[in-house]
C-alpha cells in the first residue's frame, strides 16, 4: 500500500467509502421519503397533452337597451362567448353611461374588447359592441348586425 493510500485510509477516504458515495453522485434525481435518510429514485410523472379547444363560431347578438335592468341581456351572451352589439340611443344619459361602464368591466374581466361602432359616423345613434377574446369578428360584421351598413 502506498503512502497516499494509507493517508486516504487514515482520513476515511478509502476505496470502500468511495464506492458507497458513488450512489450519491448518480445522475438520477433522488429524494428522501417519509423523513427517512434513505434515498429512492423519484417516481416518473406522466403528462397528459393539453386538451384541444374545439372550434367555436361565435354569433353576434344585437340588443337595444333602455333600462339598466337589461344588463343581463349583454352579460350572458358575452360570457358564453358571443359578441354583443348594443344600442343606447333610446337610453337616458345616466343609464347609457352605466351600460358602457358595465360593458367595459365585462371586457376587462373576460379579456374581450369594446368598440364604439358609431364613432366617426355621421349619425345620432349610439351603438357599441363587445367582442370576446377568441372571437374572430371584424368591425364590418358588427356594423352590419347593428344596421349601420
């Protein structure tokens, strides 16, 4: 036995201890179970593929609102994924503002978008639209549903 081997034995670094420590340096991840000092291989995880979203063709629901009690007529179809075009021409100014705030809240909460369809048009009508996040509906389809084109 060489001087180096004798020194390793003296400090407890002999070949027997190295073989026992080799399991610790194994590439396989290990963890302690139930607070014990024994290490076991981590159980393999099986991952399921993400569910495929079905193709959904949203419809455009056109509504004329006058009273704030009609807010559910806007909220329910939008929550189900349909675009809603609503006219506020006949609503008083206070209710019209409440409707716009309500629709803006729906769009914010459900990540949709809100459009003022009569902005820049030469008309006295007040028509807005709210479109869900994944709906692929262009502005001209919304204007057609509102009777603006």
